[in-house]
C-alpha cells in the first residue's frame, strides 16, 4: 500500500527538502519504518528510544488523529497522512 | 542566559535556546518552546514598590513579560477584581474563598485579552501584517478587538458551531472569520499547516511561546491582590492546559524574586466531563494524554488534544493537587450558583470551575480554612444559549397597580411580606 505523506517544513532538512513523499506501509508501524529507512536523519524524530511514537509528533490520516483510528489501523488506498510536530493552539 | 537578551525562547525538553523568533517548537527535537528570562538582570530592575506605583493593568508587570523594547501598552488589559466570595463560600463550606474575575477583563471580557496583549506586541515587532488564531471564541474576540486597535488585519479560524455571540463579537471588529466544518482540534491542526506555509502571526501557533506568557499575569495579580501572598489552592479551568502551567510559573517567579513567601500551592484543574483528557490523565496518575472527541456545552474548553495537557497534568500532580470534571447539567448549575451567590455571570467555562470546586470541597481535597482562588475566565453574556431553557418566560402585565398587586399575590409571594410597609 502506497500512502502519501505530507512533510512539515521543520522536517524538510531531514528529507532533502521534500515536502511530501509516497511511502509504503500497511499500518502506522510499517509507515514509520518506511519513512525512517528512506530518510535516516528523520528516523530519530519519529520514535523515542522505547520505539513509541514521539510525544510531540501528531499524525493525522486524512482529517483524523490516528489515535482515534486505533494503533492497528490499516491504510486504505488514497489515504493521506499529515505529520504535525508539537500541536499548538489553546 | 548565554546571550545579552532579557528573554529568549528555550526548548522545554532539550533546553536548546533559540533567541527570539516566531516559532513555537524546537527545531531540533520538535518539543514546545517557552520563554526563559535573565532573572539576575530582571531582579535588579523590578520591585514590589515599582509595580505598586504603576497603572492597574497587566503592563505593570512589564519586566516579567516578553515585551519588545518599543511595545505599545496602551490597551489596559488585565488587573481584574479579586473578589472575596463569602456567600459562595457558605454554600461550599469555605471560610476563605476568592474569585479572580476575568469575566470583566478589558477589552473583550475574558482572560484571553491578557495573552493577546502580549502576543500582539511581538506580532508588531516581527513585522506581521496579518494576525490570526484558531479559537473556541474568546481568543477570536480578543485578537479581533486588539488587532483593530493595533491597525493589524485579523483572520480568525473557528469551528462552524461556535456560539453566535462569539461569532458576532469577532466580526464587529472587522475581522475576517473562517468557519471550519469540524471541531476545534480540526481547526487547530489546519492552522498549524497554514502557519507552516503563510507568513502570518498566529498568536497561538508561531507566536505561542510569547502569547502564553501573558497568562502569568493572572498569577501575579492574585498574589499582589492577596497582599503579596500566595493562596493555598487555586482552581483553574483547562482547555489547552496552558493557563494552569503559567500561573504555576508566575508563582514560582514571585517566590524566586523574593516578592512572596515560599509556599506549595496546590493546583486543581477543572474540565467538562464531555472533554476531559487532562482530568482523566490526572485521575489515573499519569501525565500522558489520550485525546478525546469533545461533546460538551463548555465549548471554550472543548479541546480534545490539548497542547499543554502533558505539562498541565505534571504541574497538578507535582503540586499535590487534583483534577475533576463536571457534566453539562452541573456546569449550568455552577453558572447559576455563581450568579445567584456572588452576582458574577460567567460563561460555561466558569460554570465548570465552580462545579468542580464544589466537588473538591465535598471530596475533602480542599479544606474550609484554606485560602482558595477560583479562576473565572470568561463572561456569561457570551454563552447565553447554555441557559436558554433554564428560566420561565415572564408574561407581561397591564400597567395598573391592581395588576401588580395580583402579580405579587400569585407569583412573587415571598417578596410581599418582606417589602410591604417598607415605605
């Protein structure tokens, strides 16, 4: 499954300037593995030392926070993933 | 402080310093930034006497805020009343209860006037022409009004279902509103993406570290109004969770400056049951936040993915405090209880604070003899729809004394005995 991932500007120095990419992955774990192997400099910013998604990294599938979809969510054709570092607001 | 700056941005996690620029998170580790100060220098510049001699608005604490040298402090926001709440105190069995009443904060009747006052000084300093925000209403009002005075364009993003008074109270200042089909968390995520692309001054995105410091003035004022003392407890409503952490920061700064005696103030967080990610975390003894989909009449607190949830939970648990939440009927009851007992008409968020405080007294987490402050952060005139079905329609009577006498007999009998013959 190929998923389109939007990359925020803060991450682009780790992605050779790419603002989006197509990544393989059937679920979140697979997608993060795929992103990390494609952009090794980005890899440490995706997961902490225990392998959990970093506390301040927010991941959305289409308009939905992925945490509402469940950690076993399987990507569907046409899904768009957005990464937002450190959500603000309030 | 490594440079010659009075203040600068610092990562809350890896402590990297970033000078002063419109960014909200660390460019190395992506954790949030906050403002750090050169306290050695500031400690020599400010004193309680100096503050006492200044105008009664938040600019009296100028040395303790991240303000550019040439800031415009002509909008007298802040320095709202600290009211002794004796009647409410009787109801909840407290002998020393106070209200910090930001329902009458200038200019738009909520505590958001404080954060916007600080944020707009930096928006001008960084040269933004357009200021913006994601908002559940009060922030929209504050940005729109203060942008009008500052001569800045305002573009405000809100959830489509916001209370009509909060929409009108934004448009009246000439601000452009963008209504988003979605809840606040959708709006907020979109604003992060827009701020990433457009050079706008989003007060609660790229200006957020400066903006959030404005909330410290609630803490400074409470301490000063108590005669430079800290309360034993403080009850604070939580949406994004920033306010409670900034009041904590303010109290700590005052202790470090020697302005107040050291005391471990207990911090209590208040949320609506229908949007309670922080109170759920606190109740389970955790800092980690599980996001929720908000479903509550307290729309100004309806943030399911709170930016400072982690830090708010940590502050509360570290202080020995607690968090509670209130259902929609309890929120309405809290609003009417405050109005009837203290003559203060607060919005739904204030209803949450009062209802939660009541629970905390019942649970024995706050004791009657302790000095406790409730933060009332917004005005009830903005959320009248929450009370729409609460009161009976009063039928008109003819303009005749006999009709009034009959009205007294049938509908106002309690007052007749008290009032008769008083003249």
